[in-house]
C-alpha cells in the first residue's frame, strides 16, 4: 500500500509571540517542519504533501530543499479543512499518514506500528496515556474497548475527564475512506471550523472498528505552541542524542550540558566530552579524543588522539592525529593540521596548512599560510597577508624557528631551517640554514631623565 504523508503546517502559532512562522522555529538547529519531513523520508513515503498557510511563501523559501507538494490553505478553517486541501493528491488505495508540522520528535517506531494497523482497519489512531490528561481530547471507548468517539475537554463530563488515554491527532487512513468522510464534515460548532477528529464518529457510524496504538513516549507526541514547550523539546532531543553517543562509546561529564546542532557522521571510542560543548554541522571525531569545556566544533574532522582544550572554536577545519588545540584557540575555515601539531592559547589560524610536529604555541595570527614540519613559531607572530584589497600567501618551510613578535609580510617564503630573530619584520625571502633578523640598533642614553609630575 503506497504511503502518502500529509503534514499539516498552516497554524499561525500566536503563543510563540514571533514574526517567524511556528514551524520554522528550531530544535537542534533544524526547523520543526524539517524534523517531521525527515521522518516522512525514513518511511519511504511515495509522496510528501505539506499544507501551509500562515507565513505563506516564507516557509517555502526557508526550506527550498524539501521535495514536497506545497499546498496552500488560504483560510485556516480547522484541521479537517486543511486535509481537504490535499484531496486531489490522494488516491483511494493510498495509506494516508496525517502528521503535524509542530510535533517534531515523533519516532519511526510509533509510526510503523500505526501504519501496521491499516491491515486490520481503514483507520488507525495514535494515542498516548498521560498521568495528567488535562487539555487533551479523550478517547472514549465502549465496554468492549472499541473506540466510539473523541471528546474534547471542554465538552467532557466528569467521568470522561477521568480518562487518561488521549488523542494525539496523528492518524493513518485509507485514501478512499478518508475522502468519503471528509465530504461529510461540517462546521456546525462554536469555532465554525471543520475538525478532523469528527472523522472518528463518522467511521463508527459506518461500522468501522477503529484500531489504535500507543506512542512509545509522551514527549514524542508533544506539540510546540509556546517558547517553554520549544525549550522542553530541545532538551528532550539533546538528551536523546547524547544517549545515542554514549552507546557508541562517548563519555560526557554531564550529558545535560551538551548540544548537537547537526550530526556526527562518525564518532570513535573512548571519546571524552566536557560540559557546554556544541557540535554543529557535519563533524567526524576519531578515537580517544578529549574535548574540553565550552568548545564549539563546526563542520570539522578531528582525528585519533586529539586533545582540544577549553574555550576553543574549530570551524571547517581538520585536526590531525595526536594534535593539541587550545585553550582559547580558533581554527578558522581552511585550517588543516597534520599529526602531532600544537596550536596553543590565543592562536588564530585561517586557510593554513601546518606540517607534522610543528608548534604555534601562543598569541599568534597565522593566515593564508603553508607551514612545513618541525616548525616553531614564537609568541606574537603574525602573517601580514592582507593589503586592504588582496590576500597573499606565506610559505614557511621545514625546520624553521621564528622568534617572538615577528611579522611576516606576504608574499614571502621563509626557507628551510631559517632562524628568524625575535622582533623582526620579514619582507623578503630568506636563505636556507640562515639567521635572519631586522632590528634597529639598541641605544642606551645615560643622561636621560624620567619625566616628573609638575
């Protein structure tokens, strides 16, 4: 039976107090709607339909990579009305899965169970049992346990309010039956809206025995209606991601203080991560990597045995085996460290390749540079790579020793095994195996007197 997903994403989200459409708010740096779309992809849906309304074209523009039928609901007249907008895309033999763009953490296992129920009935509901069901529509069953209807809390009597099984709104329906029931919906209610839940009562009248299955967890069926709920589900998501990483051999000082805003394409064993570490984009981390507190790693590759000390930022860079970065280091895009490299505190690199065993230990800016093996760069060294218009390259060959407070004015090559004296400004290529320095002559004036306050 072909699966067609229908994602309802037209709600305004007034309680978010935001100019941004509700479904574009993010969890784990991915919009709520993207989370639901990704689930649909995992189900191998034949077709994904998204009903949008509030925010209009801005939603489509924000998510141009989603391969979906975008269906406009010009007037928001209820969930039933939203589904009606997609009727032309539904065939009688389809399994129509109805999801919500603001319910981002629904699991594939729960949906698989829901779709399986269509083998027994043309309509299946996903329900959840809550300790406190206040505010939710209750599932009213007969003495035999069959679903009879869904009653909203405002319409429920005292006995019905004691029911703990509630409606999640998520359902799977055979296409032909769904279209027939949609044709019978009316808006004779206080809100003058067409409610999708009315389909349940219509199905019962037709003698359909409605199947149900329980969601695996309460959190996976929670929707986002305000900032507090968004923050709650962010932590649920992050805790889940941390659990998955711990199963792979990652140790956290505190899993509750870790955020992943992208994905770890691969992670090795015996990785140690301290508090407040953020992983962004697509990253790879090897074996025995240690990451200190307050580090941000974005679109980076970290090889085996690397230690990243606290408060370091690594972005679109590669760190070779057994290298050390930080504390307070910044590797900017295009940085590639070979093996056994040290980049120390308050060092910034950009578009720079560093060879095996080289050291940039502290207080330096190295940009647009190629550094060979076993190079030592002293404190306060900078590459002057920009003239205000163009960028130029600095080449530092193997075995070079650069003294502190040196300026390398690109384009320039520091030849193999050169020693550059501290405080030099190097504007010309050096000679291999040489000592190169540029300094003013030191002068001591014996008769000089310090100024005094008048």
